[in-house]
C-alpha cells in the first residue's frame, strides 16, 4: 500500500546522485554586518548596492509610496517613479521607449515569448542565459541554437527559414565566460533577413561602452528600430527589477499582450527609486564604468599570475575554467578559507566538463584586494585542481 512517501524517496535518490556528481547546492544566508570575506562573487559591478545615495532614494520612495507596488502595472502598480525610471533608462541607452518589469528574468520572458509565436523562428546562441532559453520554449516558436558568437551561422539559418517572423536573441556579455557578442555582425544578418535582434544587456549595462551605456550603444546600434534591449536593474544599478527597451511598437505589444508583464505584480517603488538614482549617478560619473573595466583587467592579470587560465573580459566577469565540478567547489572553498568569496558555476549553469570559478570585478576594488585575491588563487593553483579541456571539457 502506498503511504505517500514513494515520490519523496525518489527525490532523495536523485539528490544523492547530484551529491555524488558534485552538483548539490545550498542556501547560505548573509548577515547584514558581513562575514569579512572579500566579495568577488556578486554582480554588484559598480559597488552601488550599499551606496548611501541609492539607500536614501529607496527610503524616500518607501515613505512616499509604501513598500509594495500593490498590484500589476496595468492596475495600481505603476507610479510616477516607474515612468521617470523608464524615461531615464531610455535616454541613457538611446532607446526610444522603455518598459520596467519586476525582474530581468521576466523581462526576457516578456520580450522573447511575446515577440515570437508558434509560427515564428528564434535563433539563439548556445551560451545564452537560462531566461532566454525558457522564453524561447514558452513562445512555442521553432528554435535553432547556433554555435557561440557565430554570426555566419545565424545568417544561414535566417536565409534558409520558411517563417515570416524571426528573432535573433543573444546575451550582450555572456554571463559565465564574460565575452562579448558580435553585435554589428548579428544586426547586419538580422536586418538583411527581416528579423528583430534581441540583446540581453544584463552584464553589459553600466560597464560596457561610454559611461556604461551598454553594448548596443557601444556598437552604434542605439535607437535602431529592429533592435530590442532587455536589461536587469539588479547588477550594475544595485537595485532590483528589469526592463525592455526598443521601438514604441515593441513596448505597446508588450503592454497589450506580454503575459510576464500583464499578470505580474509591478516592481516595488523602493527598488525603482534606487535604480533611477543609479542611472543618474552613471550620467554624472562616467568614470564608474571605466573603473569597473580596469578592475576586471587587474583581476585577469592576477588570475594568470597565479598560474590559472582566464579569458579576456569584455565587461566585469572573469571566468577561471577548472572542468570538474568537485574541483570547482573545492577551489571556491579554498578561496573562502583565505578570505575571498568567488562564484562557483557547475552544471546546469554551465555545460558538463566546463565547471569554473566566476570572478566578478567591481569599480571600487583596491590594490590590497588584488593581493588578497592573488594569495587565495595561488593556493588553488597549488592544489593542481585544473582539469579542463578548452575544446569542450
């Protein structure tokens, strides 16, 4: 007789398999006072999360509007703050219109799943973020996954298609390896074949280009009618939320039919106000983005000086490939023992055989921070943890 525990037993067995493969995960709540570790794991690329100006803006918004948005954007969840933020983001990136979501994940779901449909084609880079992959699945469009950063492959898929509507979707800066998409070539392929180009600027906004206006702006594509930008407000901007930027026709389509916009509670006023303050700060201090890129270059040099491999960062993400997930977790633990917190990426965040340390630079890192990182990485290199094949693991 089934007592209701059989399903749980199966879950426990699968958890044991993940543990054996080095793929178990755990939540580690942070204390507000910190733990003394040098944080090189977060996505706080400009060091704005604890900036008192953002905190003050969020506090003012909480007192004025309350702590929650009270409903969806189309009912009671839109405030003047949301409108000001959308205007500021559009002006900063050079986009004609903007729509704010409650997260970057939902912004990707909204843009891709709404602009595509069952009879459309989506061409997606194999290294795209999970939110893009999920959005493509939800759209029910035909999906063609192309080799990483291969604009020629994108062009061929578009030329051979039978569908009228097509989207080319790519990260601007890829979230694990930190490399940059070939946006001019992708845009040329999309325009030549009547497709929209959707670019996720999550890891580029605030870091790439003049004043951190993003990779689309840096590529000379700001304001192009066939380019759609998605972004998050929770990384460089030190807040929470997401946005889609593009032509007015794109934004109106999302307002009318975007399920992840229509049926979701709007972004709360405090993070909206913090993000707005961050955009204003970037406009006043364009050197913030330059300092983040300089820190990434220094991190890369430190990794290589320790005898470990590192790619050339396009923004603030530096990847240290180790291959084996057990080696990656052991390396992250060894660094934490020496006072440095690094990201540890394993499947399914990365393909099998490509587990890595992910180091995120910040605009406010010091020479002392680099020395501390170097000491920690030297211990990793000394343990001979590298087990990585650059051709695919």
